[in-house]
């Protein structure tokens, strides 16, 4: 046991502790109160936007930033679910549009030894916000699941593409950031099985967003998801709410387990 | 919220802050290597603790909660981006902690050169005195990950900290100096 090392660390920490006065407790509490007030304001704005979404949209358009790392998603009226701002995270999400009917094309072949990639038309998305116990909060998390609704086993490997959509059906600024500290692994989906990823976003405004109205571009209640290596999108009802930090979303690669069942990530 | 309850909560929080904040600052300083950064992160972490004090005060280990939160804040890239300008201005001033010997400064430098997650494990293990299991819990990382980080950090620090050098060679530098 390196006692000497511990002693040195202790000396250094002590010097740092003594290097200046601590801030007054009252100041810290005031900062906490301000955070609480901002959060309440954000919730209020969400409610207001849910009621009067149409009035708000004209202004938000100017604030949009285009997604940088996923293909632009054209508006797709046929795939868009009717906007319902009050929708809770549901266990029975919007069925994927099955316009092509190609999902059953291979049903005749008895066994295919190497399952192919999961195609968008064979997947259904679901979005489940949650909170890790003990986690402090400027950030919110959700499990995003893709379920194989075909009768063929298929494989998902990699990250989702995501586009945020408001109750007005219009895209919101979205910037998907792929986490770098988790390895991508192939997830084999038998019929009915689900692959999971984590989506993390910030709901308190950054300095340059503090005065935006609606806050940070407005409410988000739907996401378009592009499965890895696919080009078409799934519409998923998603109670995302306010997304600040200019639409930054951190996503994990798809995995077998629900992220909410595991421990929270350390660090960023 | 009732007035009396609110006052009691305030008193609770103030006592918690008074008794723990300096210690947490020292720990987070070791994890970040910058006193200014640590001070900001610790202040923000305590503000968040107050923001949800009913939850945090009922937590099994509120101090660990604040330390973990402060660490997360300090390594958050998001925060780094917004504070880069500020940090730039501060560099070379507030980060000078008086009372450090050249050996101390060299160790702080060495710690600063290893990744933040390794530094955190080193600090929790050797300074805070936590076991691998406890660190695993606090960091939310598997035990093996903690062990790996600790081993890598030891290896990286071996040239600086004689106790971490190859077990077979007898320690010299730091030991000798300390005994003198």
C-alpha cells in the first residue's frame, strides 16, 4: 500500500482546500433556487407550447440548426402520427408504416444461415424516458427500442439516426452525437425481440438559449428514427419535451439490454 | 411547503455544506487538477443538491452524491465548451495553489496527464480510501473496469511515484525524501 503516495495526495488536497474561502451557503442555495425556477419555467413553456403550438412555430423556424451527421429527413405525411402532446411514453408505440409490404418477401425460405440487416420496414420503435436513481439533473435520458416485427431474424449493428419533431409536425434542431466510450456490438433480433439504445438530452437552456421563446425551440413529442445503415425512417411517439443545447442528443450504439436496467454511464 | 419545514431544510443544508464542502473541494480538485474548475463544479453540485434537497438529504451518502455530481460536471464536455473562454482567462492564476512543494506540483502534473476516469479512481482509492467495490458503486462502473483503470493509472504514474514502480525494485526516491 503506497502510504507515501496517499500522504502526498492528502497534502495536496489540504493545500487546495485551504487555498481560498468557500462560497457562502446562502449563495449556493440561491443558485439551486434559480435552477429550480428555470426548470419550472421550462415545464411551463412546454405546457404552453402543447396548448398553442401553432402560434409558436413561426418563431422557432429561424432557430433551427440542421442535423450534421444524418441525412436530412424529408417530411413524410403518411408516416406521421397525429400530434398528441399529452401522450405518455407508451408500451404500444406507433406501428411502423408498412407501405411496401416487402417484409414477408423471404418468408418462403425455411432457414437463412446468416441473418441479414434489420430493415426499417421490419422494425417498430418505442421511446421510454426514465431517471437513474441519484442522478442530478440538467439532462434527461430515455431508452429507445427497435422491435423486430417481421417473422425473420435480423441483425442491428451501430447507432440510430434521430430527428426531433414538434407537435406541429415540423422538424426541430437536432444534432446527434455518438458516444465514443461504448463499443458497437451486433444485436441479433429474433421475431419480436428488441434492440436498445440510450438517448440523452439537456433540458436546461445554455447561455445563448436563455431568452428563446418557446424555450430552446419548443416542445418535442415525436422522433424519426433511422435504423443503422438504413435510409428510411420510423416515426416514434416520444415524450421528449424541451431539448436545449441546440438539439444535442447523445446516443449509444444499439445493445441487447435496456440502458435503464444498467448503471448510469460515468463521466460524460 | 410549510415555513418551519423550509427553515429546517435550510439549516440542514447549511450544516451539510459547512461540514463537507471543503473536503469535497479537495477531492474534486485532485480529480480535475484545477482549483477554479473544482470550485465551480463543487458549487454547481451543491446547488443541484439544494435544488432537490428532499431527495438528496434522504440519500444513503449525500456527500458521495455531491462528489459524483461535481465530478460529472467537471468532465462534462458540454460544460467545458461553454466555459472554455472563462477557463482560458483564469489559467495560470487561480490554479496556483499556495503551499505546494515542487514534488507536489510534479505529482499534480503527472495526475493531470492521465485520463480523468483513471485519475478519479486513483483519488477515490488512495486519497478518499474507498475499496474497489465502493468505487465501482460510486462510479457506476463494473469492478473489472475499476481495476483496469487503477492498474493503468498506477502504470502511468510509475515513473513519478516510486511506490507504483515495479514491485521487485525497492522504492527509493520519494521514500527516502519522506524519511529525511
